[in-house]
C-alpha cells in the first residue's frame, strides 16, 4: 500500500509519477524500496486518469451504516473486513472472466 500512497501523494502534489519520484517518496518515509514493485506500479499507472479512477471508486464504495451498534462482538469488525475483501476478490474474478468471454465471442 505504501507504493500506492506514494503515487497518490505525488499526484495530489501535481508531480509526475515516475520511478525516481516514487522511490524518493518511499525512501523519505523510511520504506525499504523494491525497485521491481516501483517499476510495476509506474507501468500500471501509465495512461490512467487517476482523478477519474478515484471518482469511480468513491461512487461505488458502499455507504457506512447510519448508526453503528453499541456492543459488537469481539472480532466482528475483522470478520466484516474479511467478508468484504472476499466479495471484492470474487467481483474481480468475475470481471476478468467476463473479459475472457469477449475473446471467444
């Protein structure tokens, strides 16, 4: 996540998201930099409109409940996070399979 945060920080500062810049942000935060991950991140973000991606992610994010229950069972928050992560992974898998279907027409 630190790599993505570094890219978002550079973007919000109006800076170019380059390998050199991402590495500099990470090093200044005391993170040991993995150059392969930096290179992959920069390549992945090439041509991506970050503002548009953020707007879409906010538009699709589930809304928080109006009032949280007063007494929650221990670990309930962790279980909810795991369930949400599992649902996201299933959705990503479905999307990638839908893309494969286009290949076979």
